């Protein structure tokens, strides 16, 4: 794979993203909802903190990570899987709709270079959203540490950020894969969202089934594999899952694109 060619594809796609406002409007709306959630969580936290001062036994179990940081990362993760299809599902679907996919095939690009370029450009757009989303929690942790005159614990922040990066790349890979065999943007977005939601929610179905099924769905669930990161736990098993998940859908995208030629 020639990364110079990948860079050309990324540069082309980034310029196209900058020429349309819809992905950025969706990210702005998502950030607005995230800010509302964050403000509500912080307000509730300090209300409970005030009550906890009167009950020492309750105060022992009072934890800022459990009440704000972990729920916040879960909320950002859920909004990530909602907006990423809007960003990434257009990758090849738009090329086919505008009849420019044939032009791409005339250039000396390998299928893996085309797919990886599309994945990387979509991920970079998502990464901008992620940076803004992280500002809320980083600022809160810094201010909270200064108020309590204690050390700043960025361990949970780093873990949650890593989880969101891995989750984002995996979801982008799914959306780009689906865009290789769908000829319009809206169906590509809809199918991507459905597939991603299935992988996100499937773990919850294991609570109502036998042990074997529960183990399987928990292991393939996006939500369950992200959960440890949101709690400050970096497990190699979860990292391997997200990397394998991403590689699988990138591979499928290359196969589908090869068949289209």
C-alpha cells in the first residue's frame, strides 16, 4: 500500500467534506446534546455532593468517575455511532451517485488504498468532533482537581479517549464497507446505522438468554467492548476486538470494491 496515494485520497475527501455543511451541522447538534448532558450531570453531581457531606457513610462511595466521567464517555460513544454513518456512509456511495467511481478506477490506485483513504478521511472528520467532545471532560477534571487540591487523574480520561478512537475507527470501517455496495447516500447511511446499532445493542440481548449465547453476544458487542475503556480499564482483549473488527470490514470493503470493477 502506497501511503502517498492514500494521502491524495484523504486530501481530496477532506476538501469535499469542507465544501458541505451537513456533516458539521450533525456534529454541532451532537455536541449541543452532549453539552446539555454534561451540564446536567455536573449539576446533579454537586447536588448529591452537598447531600453526601451530611452522610459520611454515603460519601465513602461517592465517586466522580462513576457519576460523571464513565456516563459521559458512554453518552459520547452513543452519539458517535449516530453521527459517524452521516460522515462515512457517503464515501463510495456518493462517488457512484455522481458517476465519479469509474474515474477513480482509472487512476493507479489499489483497492486497499482507495478504501483505507476513505476510512482515514472519514475518521479524521470524526476526530475533530471527538476533540471538541473531550474538552468538556478535560476542563471539568482539571477544575475539580484544583478545587479539591488533589492530583489530576488523567488515567480514566486517556482510557475513555482511546476507547472512543478505537470505536470510531471501527464504526467508520463499517460505514465505508457498506457504501461500497450501495449506490445512494441515504440507503448507505440507513443500512450503516442499522448494522452499527445491531452490533451496539446485541450485547444487551444476552441478559435474557442462556450462558453460551450471552458469552458470544457480549464478546461481539461494540458497547460491551467499549465499557471497560469508559471505566478506566485498558484491556488487551478489547483492543484486539476493535482492531480485528476494523480490519474485517476494511477487508470486506476491498472485496466488494474489487467485485464492482
